[in-house]
């Protein structure tokens, strides 16, 4: 059993990670500013702001993994990078792994090719660009962190979110730095199936100081 903290544990990806980890019997702490309408039995729900150092003092030390599923939107725009930098500082030279569920834009469109971001940034709405750039910055920060920091970064497929129709299959395909597409050219996954991939990584670490992606 692992001790897992999920920051943003009631959001689309975060809630799925909390549910999957709890289903497998892990000790799960979910951190968010509001409690869920339907809490999961056995999960420790902590309400508050991740910008509060006292809250991080309560939910980071002694954990096996601290996962950020924070969304850099609204009043958190431009602030998630700082939260992850603080987490890196706190877990440095400890057994605690730190992880972030980012975006697909940093993925390569093909082996040795450009990033998805390089091909799409001119078409991304101005109000969305900062959110994408947050994911890029966090990955860069992870990669430049001290070797004593054990991290992993998760890039969902190109189309991922509550607004994307994606069935729950109970399975996934795993990739590294290259965007995954199916035979029809689609790049999707449900939150539940991405959560399976993430909890699998927690139980059997295969991407220490690496990024991975998962898709249907």
C-alpha cells in the first residue's frame, strides 16, 4: 500500500486518480478547495489552497507519491508552476516521488519530429496559451531539477477532458515522448483509464525522472 496525495483531487483527472488508487487499497489524501459531492469511503479529503505552506506541510511529508492534477485556470493561472517548484524543493533528497498531469502539447508528433505545440501554437486561442505554457514550463523544471528528485510527468492524449467522448475500456497503450494515435488518427483516453496508467506507475515505477503518455 502506498501513501498518495493528489493535489486537485476533485477535478477531472484528479478525481479519477483518487478513485482508482482508493479502489486498489492505497492510502489516499485528496486536496482541493471544496469537498466532492460524493466522497469515496476511506479517502482523506483535505480542503484548502495549495498556495498555503501550512497545507503542504500537512499533506506532503511522509507520502510515497504527491501527484499534481492542478488546473492552471482562473485564479490559479500562472501559479501552478510555483506550486510544483515548491513541491520539488520539499521532496528533494527524500523517498517521495512528485508527479504532474500536464498536457499533450510537449509531446513530439513523431519520433525525432517537432512538438505538437510547435505545430499548433499559432492556432491556440490567446486565453488558452498560458495554460498550455504552464505544462511546458513544469516539464522543463522537472527535467532541470536535481538528480535527487524522483519525478514523473504524465501527458494525456491530444484530446482529453470532460468534454471529450472517450469510453472507459479498462486498458491503455503506453508511450514515451511521442504522441499516440489510434488507427483512425484519434488521440484520446478516458480519465478512468489514464488513472489506471498512473496508479500502475505508482505500484511499479518504470518512469523515474521521465515523462510518459497513455492513450486508447
